[in-house]
C-alpha cells in the first residue's frame, strides 16, 4: 500500500476543542474539533480523478484497492491521519448566521507529496460532527457526483478550485426532501474525497471576530499567512503583513470572479462560509452553467425570488463578502485604511482581469476601452436573442474576417424566431469585431489560438451532469466516467464527443437538476 506522509499543521498549530465527544454544540476558543468519520456499510470507489490521484502518488491499482476504499469513505485511517472538523461561521444570504462549521466534512490530514506539495484530504459526507446542527452529516449521490465532476472540470478549465480525488458509494441510503416541499425520499449516499492546499474560508475568520476572540483571530491570520501565503511571511509581522495579505486575498478573489464569468459558472450559494481564503472555487452545491446567456439566471431555487447570487451579480457579491472579511479583520488594525485599500485592490484587479478576459474571448492582443463596450453590446444582444454563451464564443474564432456572417455561430441560437429578428444586429456586431481585428497586431493563427484557450468547447452543462446522475442511479457509472474524460480537455475539439458540446436540449429547460437545483444535498 502506498505510504502517504502527513504534516497536520492546522491541528498542530491552532487551538483545538478539548471536548473529545461528538455531539452538536457551540465551540468557543478553538479552530477545530477532533472527530472520527462514521463508518459506512459498503464502501466502493465509483470514480476517481486519475490526474489528482497521480499528483498524490496513487496509481490505478491503489485507487481500486479495497483498503483505500475504506480510507476514502471513512471506515479506516492510515498512519499519520488525524481527523478533524473545522469551526467557522458565515453570512448566509446577507445575514450573519453564527457558527456553522464543517457539518459533514471531515479532514483526514495534510498529505505532503514527494515533490513537497501539501494537500489536505477531506471527506465530504463522512458523518456528523459537532457542527452538524441537527443534520445527518451525509451527502447524496447526485450532489456528490456534481461536486466530483465540477471540481475536476474547473481545474481543467484553468479556474482555481478545490479538487476531488474520488467519488465513493457508501451502500447506505440517505433521506432528503429535494425541494423542501414535504416529499422526502431515500437516496443513495456517497462521499467525495476533496483535496485542496487549504479549506480555510472567509467565515473561518468571521466567527472568532463575532465573538470578540481577537486572540484566536490573530492566530488564524498568522497561521494562514504562514502556511498558505508563505511568500508574505518575510514581511514585518503585524499591520503591514496583514494588509498585504488581505490585499492579496482581494486580488485572488477578483481573479476568480473574472474566471467564473469567462466560463459561465454560477456558484449558486456565495455565502461567506463558501468563499475560500485562497481564492479557490469551493463547496459545489446548487451551482450551474450558463446555457443561453442570462446574467439574471441562478440555478438555486432557494434564491430564485431575489437572485442574490445570480450570474451577473457574482463580482459584486464577492466584493460584499470581502467587506465582511475586512470587518472581521478590523480588530487587528488600528485604522481601517489598509483594509479599505485592500478592497480597492479588488476593484482594480477585477477591472484588469475582466479586460484580460475580454481580450482573450474576442481574440485581441489587449483590451482597449472600446472593446469593453464591444463586449457589453454583445452581452446585451446574447441576452435578448437567447444565445448559447459557450457555443457563440467558441464559434467566434471561425468567423471569416473577409465576410463576417452568422455561419460559425449558427448553432448557438435557441430560438429561430429570435435569431431571425436579431440576425442583422449580430452581423453588424461581427462587422465591428473584424474591423477591430484589422487594427490588432495578433497574426491570424495566434488570434485563433488565443480565442480557443479563452473559449472552452466543453463545459459541464447542467443537463449533462444530470444525465450522468440518472444513469448512476440505475447503477451505470459510465456517464460519470465519460463526462470526467470529456472535461479533461475542455478546449480541444474531441472527435466523436460532439454530443457533449451541443446546446441544452428543450426537454432540459425547466427540469429539476438541469435548470433547477436546491441546497438539499
Ligand atoms: P452549505 O450551504 O452546503 O455550504 O452548508 C452550510 C452549512 O451546513 C455548513 O456548515 C455545512 O457543513 C452544513 N451542512 C450542509 N449539509 C449538511 C448535512 N447533511 N449534515 C450536516 N451539516 C450539513
Ligand atoms: Mg459550505
């Protein structure tokens, strides 16, 4: 059996909860609680990420080894593992929610690879913890497939994210009321083994701040800088370093938002407990992917009425969340000015990241002011004419600059009548684009390559994930495996996999799982 080396810094360096028993409670003065995963009756590996496995040193044999299946579903530990759940709070839908914590995620430890990479291994759905707040600590197969696939899809799209090593079946049933409408059903249970350099969230800092526990807050900040931002560790301790760190958190978050907007990802629940301090996409719940371009869309039915976390709102929400983080860090600063400056870094970084995205998607060497308008006009048109975001942008690289017509973006239109109605505006817009190309230094081949790498051919469309889930419920994991494979090369044209690049079929328009999701998972 492969030997993993562990160096569990989070629990070695931060104060833990002295209570060893596993019952629901408020935990004060501690960053984590020791807790054992609850064993499951029939652990089985349903899928794994070859890419992530290799990175950790596992080969296919290891991943199929029943001993590791036991580990990845919470039935056994290997030497060096010290399971714990992290204490954090958060603002949920704009309101302070108090202590939340890892209610169903249990970290096994921080593995350090031969190459010196640090990866925390965490089981999501591994049973109750002191932070379960009356819920069961488990996860269902459908939401676990979604988290597993999307983590890896995002990684291969080049979007910062937590990763997923494997998807485990538990052989147990879990009860869920999918739309909270009084129709609970038993569903197959699952565990995802998630992997990230750090699972620390904005809410990790908010909780001690809300309790006036500046000592713990101080320790958490020092720890995070030391472990997760080591390049800042050389700065003089105190406000200078704290400010540099907060500013970098702001910049990373800004970059992440630009990336979500580039690929058409809607997180769905951007509560402050779901924002990573490393600027990673974290906690895949009722997320979704834009089919027809609609900045007002959210897949999360719980948020349908207000659309707080709708696609087009995400950069603003991230800024609001950073404001909550700044508020939590305020006790460490004599004067709020450095935190204000950090937030300003968000604005600057987001503007420049957004311009970088515009240049990439439109195939330009750099983004001029007029290009921002060009993109804005396109977005307006796409929304009006019901145009598939992914297909349209991908098609742009095949637009003939001598004769700009709709031919290469034809398949992006959902509604023939709207296509007819708006065709002249699109042709005019393409005319503006090719005129701009004529005034841009990039050679043709380089332009195409730039566009190819900014405009994925494949994204994890909601209905594709749902089809894989439906098959998995019938005992066939083939759909999960194939989708995982497709999403390993989202910028390549994959022969014989054209079906995965098509626009959403009509039947999926308003189907549960395909366009409507809830937090029930
Ligand atoms: P989420 O909105 O999924 O990020 O979850 C918010 C909080 O609820 C986190 O503290 C989760 O750990 C917790 N939670 C969600 N689902 C469960 C569950 N089935 N059992 C225990 N805790 C849960
Ligand atoms: Mg969460």
